[in-house]
C-alpha cells in the first residue's frame, strides 16, 4: 500500500514548493519511485520538478465528453478509452511519475475531472510506494474529497496570524469531511531567522499536529522560483532542504 502525503493550504504560501521538495528529498533518501499528483487546476508542480505535463486530466475530461458525443466506435468502451487517456496523461521521469488535474478546457464544473483523478489514483496508486499530492489552494480541495485517507496530512502556511487561523479552519474542515490521516503536520514557510513567530505558539496543540516545522525564507529557492528553474538544481546544503530531510525522518516510513 502506498504511503500517501497530501499538502494543503491557502494560496501563495508555498504548497507547491513544499510538495516538490518532498518529492525530491524522498527520492534522495531512497524512497522511490514517487507518484507526484498535481491536484491544483493551476498546474505548476511539473515545472518545479523539471518536467512538462502535456496532457492533464482536464483535457481527458474534454476528450471523453467529445468522444461520447460522437460515439466511441472502433469497439472501444468508455472505460477503455478512459484508461488509455489516463496512461497518456502520466508523465514519466527518473524515479518519479507525475499526473496533473489541470483545468477543464471547456465549460462545466470540475466534478468529472475530480472523479477521473479519484479513479486514476485508485488504479495506479498500488504501483508506487510513495505518493505526494499537491492540492488546490484554499479549502475547496478538502471539500472535494479527492482523497479521504492519507498517512500524513501537511498544512502549509506563511508566518502570519491570519495564516495560522486558516490552518485551524483547514483542520476543522478536514474533521468535518472525515479526512482520515495517521499524522497531521504543519509547515510554516518563509520564516525569518529560522524561528517560529510567537503567533505560532499553541498552534500545534490547537490542531493536534504531530510536528510543526519552520522552513526558512531562502534566497536560493526564491531565485529559482523567480527564474522558473526546476528545484532539481538546488544545492544539497540548502537550509530548507535540510529541514525537509528532518521532516521526512520524523514522519515518513521508509519501505
């Protein structure tokens, strides 16, 4: 069974940065292969991992709708077509694969794309010992219940009082939606001086977190992000990488 890590948080706090670092450092520690799941319609996890998601599940949705409208033909069933399109949407790389939700390319809600992603995860998750899921910003990703049980639920925030209150709301929504997890972790991103602010005191107890980790406001990561460079090129002695390695040692079961 796959060891699943889901990352959530409000927009702009660095969820994708955390997700990509988790993927890369799991691989560096021998936890591979990893399935990276970009469940955010604003697909960006592929870029920071140095790959390109040419075919997203949003496109699968539209192609399936179009095929159903014209009749499938050729003796192929809708299920077979879906399985074919899912295989086409999987980006294969060294030691990890990636699948991205993307945006629907036509009118309509995300219901079908969500269901496709749920089905895809159900079908292929057994092929990977580790899955890292970068969820959509805000609260909607949890309410859509793309995944209902994970080994580690990671809530990411910036070092602001408002961000900490969002973490509490996410925690409460996860309980309301019956999202099950073995461990809850809070990562406070872009912390100055590497120290948690006073406003973070008591947060661990409020949400029942196993750990609360501070990632430093890192110049190298900021420069890579500004230059749209893949994080695969980050130096091994990067301070944020060291913190992610410690995080993995604390919460991830090495298989």
